[in-house]
């Protein structure tokens, strides 16, 4: 990994030929491959170059509300043909970790159908919280049908039922059309943290669990992996924490000025205008 100040400059042309260095390339999706339902130019060709170079490609998202099958279908719409084994969500990693810790755990949850499906698939038992019950985990993710009743269930499970508070991710906002934002999963996690006075164990980026899971599945060392994303505080941060190389594309939320203003310890190894430079 390189780390000189010059690395924060935007690279142009074909200066690095970085692909030969990596066994695994991990793509964040929103802001890297697409914006909402619009493909970002050059993304399909970049993924194809990864395959041609012999790198294994994974797709990684904090979004816990959509199933991996749905992501496979969305990727296919943009010409990226893959299967669920290459799609890693914070919901999938949460299910894998919790089922490994307690295979038949009782779980109270707030979250979308994608999260419920992942937790049930590995054999975890989704339960309502009733007074006097003991619960293993209270899992909180993005939920567009959030209600006071759901908050009260999770609150009770944590405060009185002995459940460990788990957050799929802490993204404050969710991207909407036209550059607007909506409240993200982190805003719901914050409500539960406020009422319970507890902080959760968080699974998604920038915590290391999702990317470590990919390295384990791929049987690859951190330095053999390139993490590509559009956010310093999640994508680049998780790559740095795990010891992978990192590349930031300026097609999403982060600007070149943001990179220049960032602490050197938070900057990526590469900064690219778009994925044309991944070769
Ligand atoms: Mg993104």
C-alpha cells in the first residue's frame, strides 16, 4: 500500500496498471456502478477488465433491506452477470456472524424483508418480544415501515429481555433521486440507542466484518484485495481498517476537494474520476 500525499491527486490516463496486483476487487455499488437506476459510465467495462485480469469480483453494500437476489437482478440490468455468492450485504454478514455465534438464537428485529430473509435462512428464530421473555439479539436495520410498536419491541428486548443490540449499519441517510437524501438505517439505530442508552455492535462498513468476510470466503490476504468505493467514511475506511488497498471514484458523494481536506490517514491509495482508470 502506498500512502504519500501525492496519492490524493486525481490520476489520469493509464498510469498504474493496478489490476495485476489483486486477486480480489470489491465494488461498492451506489455511486460507483450506478446512481439510483442510472448506470455510471465505464463501470461495466471496468468489471469486465477485472474478470479478464483474473481477479475475483465481489459487490458489497451496507443496504440491508434488499435481498442478494434482488441485487443480482439489478446488476444484470446493467450488464453485470453474477450470482448471490458474489453479493455481500450487511444483512448477509449479520446473519452469518450471529448464526455462527448462536445457531438457534431468538431474534427481535426492525428491518426490511431482505434482512428477515437472511436471518431466517441461517436458522435464526424471529420472535416478537413479550414481557418476561429472554432474547439473544435485537437486530436493527433500515425499515420503511418503522412504527412505534417496533421500536417498543426492540427497546424491551434490549432493556428487559437481555438481547444484545446489533446494527446492520449506521448510514445516517439513504440516497434518493436528484441528489436528495432520506433517513437511513443509522437514524433508526440512533432512536434505539437513545431510548435504551446502549450502543450497538455494528456489522456494516466502516466496521471490518463485511470485508473480512469476503477475504475469508475468497481465501485472500488483505494486500491482495482492492476496495473500490465513493465514500471516505465507509468504503475507504473499511478497506484501510482491514489492510486492503483502496480506490475512490469521484462518481458518487465524495469530491476531490473532500479528499484534499481529509486527514492523510483517511485518504485512499488511488483517486479516480471514474472507473476508466481501473485497469
Ligand atoms: Mg456508495
